[in-house]
C-alpha cells in the first residue's frame, strides 16, 4: 500500500485524502514566461495585422478645409462639433464643405387600435465639396436610418429620439471624414 498520510488534508474536522498530486504548471516559472512572451509578441508584430476599422492618416496626407458651412440648428451645431478636429483647416486653397441636414420621421408600426408602436428616424446629409475656384469636387447624400419603439412616456420617447439623432450625426461625421480621406488619396494618386 502506498503511504497516503502525506497527501491527507484536514479541513475543519473532515479528513480528505487526495489520491493524485497536482502537477506544477509549466508556465508558472518566470524563466519560461519571459521568453514565451517575447516569442508571441514577435509573431504578432511580424504577421502584418492591421485593425479593420483603423483610420489611417495616409502618411500625413489630409484634405484641408477652408470653409465649413452647416445649418444653424441643434443638429448642425452637433455635427460641427463632431467634424472639428477630424480635418485640417486652411485659410486659403482648401476645399469648402457645405452640408444640409434633413430629418424624416414616420410611423413604422401601427397597432390595431390606431396607436403608433414603432417610429423610423432617417437623417440625411447632403454634402457638397467645392474647390477654391467654386467648382464642385464631390457631392454625396449620406443617409442613416434607425427606429425605436414608442413608449407611453413622452419624455422617454424624446430622449430616445435625441440619442438616435446624435448617433446618426456621429455616423455622418465619420462618413464625411472617410470621404475627405478618399479625396486625399485620390488627389495624391493623381499628382503622381
């Protein structure tokens, strides 16, 4: 018989006998962890991984904006705040960015008693870019649609709609940023 007395553990008056010895973890030793971390970091660094949603600065190429014309509404001011800092401003020679915003609400789901249960909200930004001589460089209609369930609380409905509006404007600001980045890449290619 094997001597099990050294494997016996006393736990508050109960005798527990462990029949197997727990193996030592191989990665617990520091002399194994450090080289392993170095090898893993070198493999990841050399694999060419690039995040899918990374915004590249195109090696310092940015499209300078000399004029930003937005509607003087709450949504226009919010979009302006989101756009500032996403592009470089230029006193002369840059593009002029003109944006008009349209918001459409419609009932999406009407119950049998005639009450609205779901509302669709669509934000549309008509974007026009002009060069210094007034020629139109690009025009786009950027549209973001979302919907929400109408509740019995009008305050909750207003808060939900405001949140969806801001989310749509954030998305439009990102789309404008990508549009400007694409123009910078295309201008760089045409210059070559």
